[in-house]
C-alpha cells in the first residue's frame, strides 16, 4: 500500500498563485486567507520557499493550511482521516504534474517515495 510523504526538493505545493489555486478561498477562514495572500510572491511562489533547494524556510512554523495531517485535512477539506493517505498522494501528484510534468524527475522521485 502506498503511504503519503513529502519529498525534499519538490516544493510543488508551494506554488500559491490564485489563478492555479482557485479553490483556496473556499477552504480558509478570514485570518488564514490574509496569511495565504501574504505568502504569495510576485512570481506566484511562496515567499518562504528556498528556490535553490526547493525547501520551506519556515517548515516548523508553517501555517496550518500547509500541514498534512488528519485534523487539518478533515477541518479544511472534509477528508476523513481514513482517506487522508490516498487523498494527499493524489494532491501531491496533481501539484507535481502541474508544476513539473507527469514524466518529471520530481514525479518519478515522488512515486518511488510513496511506493507507487
């Protein structure tokens, strides 16, 4: 069975441009929405993403909506805990495909990491 995990050097989920993430306003409360807007850089990427290493500079202090855990996904997206693994894997694959392509090194590394 595949198990969700984050892979270093990806950062696909850190592309926050609202033209690509049209669903975001419906998930966040007013305070989270303000935080989200404040994270979007001029290029659409999160201002806290290190562009060289593609790693979050504030990982331990990242906002709630950037965390993949049962409580967050249930409250924000209505995903039951027992469905989190499959849902999170699908989300990551979609973001990776959108940012780098479905035949990219990032996609290959991700699929290997989650054993797909």
